[in-house]
C-alpha cells in the first residue's frame, strides 16, 4: 500500500468512530501522556488497533489516540509518539500528523521532554519553541511530495506560529506562570548527547535538546497547520551538571511539573 493510501485508510477508520471532528491535536511526550486521561467524554483508540499506525516502544509512551473535550475544545490527543531512533523512517513516524490533517485538525500542539542546554535553565522549566535545528540527519519531507497537503518547497520561517506563542505567553504572564522561549535542537538518539556535542549545540544557538518534535513540526507546517511547541526541561544536558543522565529522571521531573504543564496546555487551547 502506498503512503497516500495508508493515510486515507487510517483517516477513514477514525472518521467512522467519531461524531465530532477535532480541530486541535496534542502530541504528548515522555511522562506527559496523563493529560489525555483528563479529557471529557473520551473515545480511546489504542494505536495497536489502528491499521497502518506506528506503535511506540519508548517508556512513558503508552500508545493511544484519545478524542474528547478539554477546556471547551474538542481535541485529539496522542498519548505517546514514535521516535526516529525506534527504527522507522521519518515518513512512517509522521504518518499520524498527516492523518490528523486529513480528518480536519488545523492546530497542532507538540510537547516533549528535553535537556536544558541553556545554562540559565533549570529542570522543571517550560519552554515555548521559537525555532529548531534539525541535527538528526533526516527529513520527513524527502521523497515524493504530497501536493494535496502542501508545496514541494514549504517555507518554515514561522513554523512555530509566533502569534500562538505570543498569546500563550500573555495568558501565562497574567497567571504568574514563567515560560522560557528558545531554540530546540533534535538529536537522533537513542543515546544521550556527549558533553562535547552539548557545548557545540550551545554555540550553534540551541537552548534545549531532545529526540523528537522536529519531524512532526515539519509535516504539520507542510500541511498548513498552526504549530505550538512546549518543551518540559526534565534534566540539564550532558556535562552541565556532574551527574549521569537517566530516563527515570525525565519521567520524575515531568510528573513533578504536571500541574503547571497542564495549565499551560489549557491556556493554549483557549487561544488556539
């Protein structure tokens, strides 16, 4: 089955199970998937039951697509994502984004757990992504262009929609929530970066580093979606502190800031 046929098959499968189509979608990163469990009137569909849908293998990514209401909006929430390091192609891991566009999603809120490269950051900080550096060596737009989604050479100068960031920052400021803003660099993983790489990334202008988000953002932009990226700084990057990195720390920090993270997502839903 070719790629376009796969997108159409998954979209048709989902549409048959939905009464209301979502206009906003969330992709929830490591340790952040619990937000999907708070949706009202949920329709929960495991990835394993969706034809052609990629299945996550990383800890903290349960693998379910949940539709429901949150803060007055009808949303689709991906409870976990698929990463490039899991062995699938960039096109395969971004198929869910194409499907979300096909069923009517206009705004994509991307979340992730990341390492702090900026020395002014601390674990538990939340950062709105203003731009990215694609350091993973792959791009999901390589290959035949899907003209019905977008152009061969899409402009990405405002990929992380500035007006959305501005509106969320203003709402957060009114509630006394501190939000960082900066550049996210994607590293392929699955190993954490070396201290030398982190020093190089800092020179390149990165404020945070992680192993996801960039492929999804590129495809969402190609589909004409508005994109908001929210990174949770769950640890400082390699070499910043005299300690080893662990995924357990990532999950523990994400759980600690869950309440603030959820509130920022709710603010985003009010302005999206």
